C-alpha cells in the first residue's frame, strides 16, 4: 500500500511516529531529539519547508515534524500543509531534565501512581477525558495481577537472606527452572492487557492476536522490566526484575543457572548474557531514567510497542489498526499533558518515540542473542516440550 509522507512528500509504505511519515523522516526526528546540537535555519527565514518541501534545512524539517505530531495529538486544527514554522528551536535532550522549567514540568506530571497488581481493584472515575489511558492502566494492572498469582503458584522455598522486600511484595531470585514458566505467563498476560485496553484487538481471531503479541513481546517485556526495576531498585544498578516477583543480579548469574541441566554451557552463556545486557537493557534503562516518564507515558510506550510497525507489514487491515490506535494514543496524550499544564510537550513525545525505537532495536539484538543461546542448549527441555505439544 503506497502512501505519501506528510513531511517530505516522499513515497512510503508503512507509517512511523504515529503519523504518515516515512522512515527517513522518522529517523531524522529521533536523532534530532537526542542531539545536543542547536538546529539553525539555513536561510534564517524559517520557511524553507514552505518554499520547498524537500528542503535540506534541518531546523525547518524538525519544526514541521514537531507541528505535525502536535496536530496529530489534537493540539491544533490547522491544516498540516499550511502549518507555520517557528523561527528557532533548541534540542538539548540529555540536559533538559536539569533546567528549572523541565523540573517543574516533571513535578506537575508526577500525579499518577505506580501501577501494580493491587491497582486492579482501584475505583475508576465515572467519566474520564482520557478513556484509553484509563483502559491501559486497567489492562496493565490486570497483566500484573495474572503474573503475580501465577508466579506465587510456582514459587518454591528460598533462603530468607535472598528475599528482597519491596512494599508488600517479597521478591526472590529467578531460576533457570522457573524462568520459562514465568515467560509463558507473561505472554498470556500481555494478551489479557491488549484485550482489556483495545476493543478492536479483542475482536481479532486468536491467530492474529498471537501474531501481534509475538511481534511486540520482546519490546513490551523490556519496557515492563525497566519500569518495575526503576521503581523497585532506584539506587541499585546491579538488580533487575526478570519476572513479576523475581529478580536477577547479572554479576551473579551462576546462581540463576544452579538448577539447569549439565548439557548447558553455563560458563559461555553467562559471559554472553552479561555482554548482551550491557549493550541492550542497560542502554534503554539509562535513557529511561534520564527521561523520567510518568506512568501514563510508560503505558503509552508499552501500547506503542504492541502496535508496532512490524505488524503493519502483514496486511492493510492491520496497518489501519496500528495507525488508528497510535493516533488515539497521541490524542489522549495531548489531553493528558494539557490537563497537567504542560504546553510544550512535543519534546516529551519525541522522548517516547526514541525510547520505543531503542527498545525495538534491542529486541532484534536480544532475539539474535537468544538464537545463539539455543545452540548452547539453553532452555532445551522447555523448547522441546513446546514443540511436542
């Protein structure tokens, strides 16, 4: 299905950034948001894109994308092709959280609370200006509840010295034996999350649901792990949640593999996993901490990972679902930011897409690493059992 990019008017097949933008423009925008360099108009007039839509002016191109994202979120009713261009914009992402205005914005955005399995029983408002965000919250709390019950049902007794108490929860070390079971529970819980949050997902057949969740699983699992790890262990970079009730210390992976079979090359795999985490999870976690997303921004990232670009490749109907749901997410984010008193929120939306892009790149790397681990007989018993079922 051939479409036209609303930014550069070039041909495109799949949408990016939640609007009809080509991959080239999306990549440019994500890099510009993360750059420390001040963007300047090559003519000084700030109207390069209006004169020539294919102009190479970086500032005018960035500003056009910025305005289009705001328009998609519902901030303005102005027609996209006639949007005014701002004269100047500075993007210093790594340092924005230290500025007084940014700190004030973050404080205003911290009105939401951490979401866990107990959140499922919270009373919902009778009416909401952001019904999709509220359904995402309900769906995610259901996802947490499913995981919590299932993991407690498979827990075995561990040394009390290894238990970590986080609020009312007790976390225990993840093990080789329990990991596959928890992983399968996570997959089913993701489907429950999507069923609860999106009516159009609920109407799909099971094969299509499995395809969507399967393609988004890795990125969704990563952002969930970072969300919970950042909350549970804000000052400890050595700890990471693996399941909902389990944790792991990458520098003590030998404990994780203590109950695995003898034919697993644990020494080689342990070293490879540490390297993999350093180049994937740790990078995303660092970016996440720098951005400090609120719970609703986290939910937006999680939902965007579900409705990812890859599933839109399957057919036109799925492409329409992806575009529709991402559009709804942007609209409700606009409402959310407006109600919180945040006017210039385009940079925060840029952060969201940058984190999402990082997670999706990491997903591909983690998938490749896991394929290598399987050659070393990692989880061979679990994989053989599933193949024979």
